[in-house]
């Protein structure tokens, strides 16, 4: 079957017979948006964190940023494999993220730890919110989400430990 040039839902993967439903597309799109926003907010934190133990957190934030960017790419590419289109444009991300806005200016290590931990957990909440619906339609995609949840929860644990004391 040849697709017309205006038929953006048609792809080489249509021959396989499986395409994402509108519900699966919306779920994966929200996950992509929140991962892109986590990446951007992590970089903002990275650039503006100050105080005691700055360097360790600065480097740790780069790991979080890299993982968020890679996870967004994995989900977006999975969307393409399922014959649907991800939208990671800045205006789309800004308009539809579930993450709260990140404060401007310099921020203390302690404040950044709390802010980044909250955003990591919020992003995990987004993935978990959509997980069961994704799993019922496409277990392969759910497997990808499992790895993302694991990574983000590990980061949340490690970052939050900075502000803990016994």
C-alpha cells in the first residue's frame, strides 16, 4: 500500500500491521513532553546551582539530563516505530508538560536537590500514570517504560540523599 504525501500516519511500519491507537499516542506524547522538560529543567539547575558540594551535584545533574534526553529519544523513536508522530517542539513542551516551572536565578545545592527530586518523581508519576494503559495495548513499549521508571527512581533516590541526615 502506498501512502499519499499528506498521510502522515502511514509509514514503512504499517506493513507490520500494528500502529498506536490515539490513546497510546497521547500517553506516549505526554511522557515524551515530561522527559524533554525534565532534561531542560535539569540543565537549568546544572547551570545555576551554587554552594557546598556544588561540583558533585553539578556533575550528577549532567547524568540526569543525559538519561532524560536519552529516554525521551527512546520513547519518541518508539512512537515512530508505531506509526505515530512525537512532538518535542518547545512550544508543545511548554504548553503541555505536567512538571512545575523551574525557578530562575542561582539556587542553593539544598534547594536544587529538593526541586530536582520533585521533578524526577513527577516525571515518574507521569510514566506510571500511563503505564497500565500502555501495557494493555503494547507490552513491548511498556518494557521500555519499566527501564525509564527504574532509572528516574534511582536518580531521585540518589539526589534526595544529599539533603538527608541521620
